[in-house]
C-alpha cells in the first residue's frame, strides 16, 4: 500500500500512458494482496463494526451515486467529442 502513496513510481507518471498504466495495475493488485493477508476473523470483526457504525437508520444513497455516475459519463463523452474535434481539425 505504501507504493500508492509513495512519490517514487516504478515507471514515472510523466511518461505518456505507461506512467499511469503501472498505477492502474499495481495499486489494485496491492489492495487485493493486502485483503488476502487479513485473517478472516479480523475482517469479519471489522465488517461487523462498520455495520454497527452505519446503524439501522442509515442506508446507501443510490440517487447520489447515480448522479455521480451520470456526471462521469457526461465528462467522458465530452472528452471524446473534444478529442474527435481536435483530430478532425488537424486533418485539414
């Protein structure tokens, strides 16, 4: 997990595409490995504590999650359109 917060990367981020690709692969792999190393009884206790902290009156706000997902989709679509326009402009 220290790799995710370290200022030193395996491949520096300023290298196009590869700099972020190592983060996209190594960070989830590190999280998966850390979760596998946690004993099951400790994980069960942590989940029970989290459920107690949430309480019976609290629930997941699916509307807020949907709004955030729609915003991300709109940003992605806008980025794609912008890139298409830039590519079309440079072809002329």
